[in-house]
């Protein structure tokens, strides 16, 4: 499969007092860049969640958001955790004793303190299991969405490869005629310029210049690169970097083809190839 680096997926799991929501979204990036947005009570789970994502993805700027939203029917079930409240009071008194100018905790601060509404709080191990299960489910949907987008990108690239192949195929049959016509034109100019009429010197100059404008090697390399693109797309996997390199090689050959051209049709093909290469390069930036 070919995978796009753009994707989104989410899942929700209901706990005793809150709904756990997990979201993954990504855009293209040279490497795998993971960013997490987690509530403080779940911060300890980040290393394990990071491993799960890194095992499935290779490139992309990926943001993982996990939220805990209280359930409406669970609001009345909240009770203060007296043990945590006592510990917080002791810590607060010690802090104010060391720094009297520090403001005291507000009621909102106390209620937000981890474990304060602990009578119905899900233990961390149980929360870890729920988070991992939800993230695995999200990764399945996320990977599937990237695969669908990747398949579209693959088809677009193959269409452009076919267009390039058809254009390259039109150049080779023209070259003998192009070279012969240019040789005749050049010979006429040289004879006019050389009063001595040295035919052997004229022949050498024409042969030398004909070799300079011969694009057989460029056409062969273009054909080989296009064949390699099709092979890579058929093999699948993380192919973005290899395809990006091939775009550089294709662009180099298309430029050389244009610089050697002495025929308007060959020049036109060179420009069309460069346009198609640029379109492909833009699409490849989104491929893992």
C-alpha cells in the first residue's frame, strides 16, 4: 500500500464518570514528528502511547489529542477524596510557611487537583488499558484513511507517468529527421562561411554538433526513471523519499533535453515534462 501523510481519525470510550476521546491528525513532514495533547492525569501514559504510534507510522507531523470530558449523569456521583484533601492541605501549609507571599489555592484549583474527585476515579492501570485500546482502534481507522488517500495519490502519479511516457515516445522517432534537417542547414551555413570549401572540415563540424544535440541518452534515462517509479508504486510501503529523489533525476533529464533541443516539438515536450514533474512532486510531498 501507498500511504498519504494526511489523515484523521477519532474514537470515544465511556468510563464510569467521564468520556475518553482520542484523536489523531497528521500532515506531511520529512520525518515522524509526534506531538501529544494530554490532560495532566494522563501524562504518565505518553511514552506507551508514543510507542504504539511510532510502530505504525514512519513519516508525518502527527498530533495525538486525548481528552477526558465528565459525563452529565455522573456529576452527582463526584465526591471529594478526603485523603487527597488532607495531603493537599499539608502541602499548602508547608508552601505558605516557606513562601508567605504565595497566593492560596482557590476552590477551582482544589477541585482540579489530580485524584481530588477520587471516589469514582479510574485507576491509572485501567486508564492505560482503555487508552491503549482506543488508540489502537483509532490507528486502524487512521491508517485506513491514509491508505485510501495514498491510493488516490498513486493513481494520479501513474496517470502522469503514462502522460510522460507518451510524450517521451514521440521524441525518438523525430530525432533522425531533426538531425538530418539541422545538418543540412548547418552545412549550408558553413559552406557560405568557409570560402575554401573544405568539405572534410565541414563534415567533421557537422558530426560533432550532431552528437551534441543527440538526446538518445536522455530519452533512455527518462524511460528508465519512469519505469522505476512504476515499480516503486507497485511495491508500496514508505516510498516518498525515493520518489522525491526520482523527481530530481527526471527534472535533470528534462532540462538537458530542452537545452539540447533544436526542434520546436522537442522543446515543447521538454516543457510539458517539466510541468508534469512539478505536479508529481507536489503530490509526492504527501506520500509517506
